[in-house]
């Protein structure tokens, strides 16, 4: 009798398993003629970048582009960053868009608030190969979504520390290495405080991204420091970490370790001090994009290492913009995906 019950239970389990396998509903239904709303810079930019190809591949899907630039028109010419971000958030929330275009901050906030659709099941259903993305990219996006993949990024920006090999060799100074801390990089830069290249002083670190305040923020960002606590109720700037970041930036200026791009040259297309061979180090984008700006008459012999890091803190010098995501409230997730 016991054997009969055991066999019966086993058959029930097997049939349940088979029924689950063959009767499982797909995550996304087949694509049907429909319409979706997409947030993008403006309509012309969308069709130039993606729309024409999308229409060729999916002619049954009509796309309505909601231009994000209309935020600027609504606010006028003189705006603050917080005003712009608030208006963009309103635009995203009020338009019932199916596809969002987000910066990393807004992406993280929307993911936390449950406003984005988890793409992983759809990716598995369609066999979409995310292994072809840059190593670490998918994990970084998941970190913004508390471990879930709520979006994808078509491009990333990665910083690097460039150094002039000739200046280091001539002055018998060991060059920078990968994964140095900000403190180590600034100490290394200070060793060039009295060095000259001909009649021109050599700058240990040429900082093209603004002023000393921006240097402090970069140091703080690398250390994972935040202005406020996660609830946004407590100011954290009066902490040992922030004090250390401020002191490092101030000391770097006092020691002539860092030279900042003059304000009147902030948006100049002319070559900078690293191009001219009078800066030992600088921080900029990937070599493929930066190298084309180097002085062609007297090319700089340069090498590249990683940007300054904080041991034990996740790298912060990788940024995504835009991040594309599907709204959790979209009624047409198949077309949006």
C-alpha cells in the first residue's frame, strides 16, 4: 500500500513538473502593431540615433518621441541644476512614457521606487547576449538597481590618469602605477613643484575639470563620501572623510602639486598644458578619444594608468549616460523592450 502511495505521489510531482514546463507563460507576449512613447533629447536626435533603424526593423511599432529639451524651454535661460532635475523628474512621471532616458542618479531613484521593469527575464526569453557588453558594465548597472537589471547603457565614460614619460625619466621620478590613491598621486605631483621645461614651469598634475573645489569633490567621490545620509535628513559634510578630502585639495594647491585650467580657457579648443609637455600628469577620458587632441608638432610620449582609487571602495570613475529603461507601468513592455 505504501508503495502505491509513493508511486502516485511521484507521478503527481512528475505531471506537475511537466505541466509547469510546457504550460509556462512567456514573460513578454509576441510583438503586435502598437504605439510606444519614448523620452529622448528631441525627435530629430532620436531618429538620427535610433529611430530610422528601429522603423526599418519594426515597422508595425509607432513611436512618439517626448523631447526632454522642452524642460529647458519651460524653465527659461537662467536655471539651477536642482530646478532642472526636478523638472526632468516631473516630465518622466507625467508623460506615461514606455521608455525612459535617465542619468545614473535618476535611474537609481526610479529603481528604488519600483518605477522600472526588470529586464532579466525578457533577456533570457529572447536570448539577448549581454555577455558582449564591456566587462563589469552589467554588474555596475545592477548595483544601481539593488542587484536587478533595470536598464542598459549604449555608452560609458571611463577616466584614466595619463603621464608624460619623458618628464618622469628626465627628472628621475618613478612614474605612477595602477590603483594609486589620491594621496599618492598628489604626493607624486608635488615632486614636480620646482621643475621646469625650458622657461616654463612643469605642473605635477594638470586638472582640467574646474577649480580646487572640483578636485575636493573628485577626491570625496572616489572615497564614496556623500553630502547626506540615505534618508536625506542628515548633512554628512562635517565628517572626518570630508575634512580629509578638503585638506588634501588645499595642500595640493599650497604645494603647487596641481594646476587648474584657467577660467578663460575652460571651453577653449586649444591644446592644454599636458599637450604642450609642461604637465607631468592629467586625468581625462579613454585614450582613443583623448589622444587625438595631442600636439601634432611635438607629440607627447605618454602612458596611461588607472585613475586614483580608494582601497575597498568601488570605482566611481565610470559613468553611464544615458541609461535606457522600460517603465514598470508600461502597457506595451514587449515593444518597449
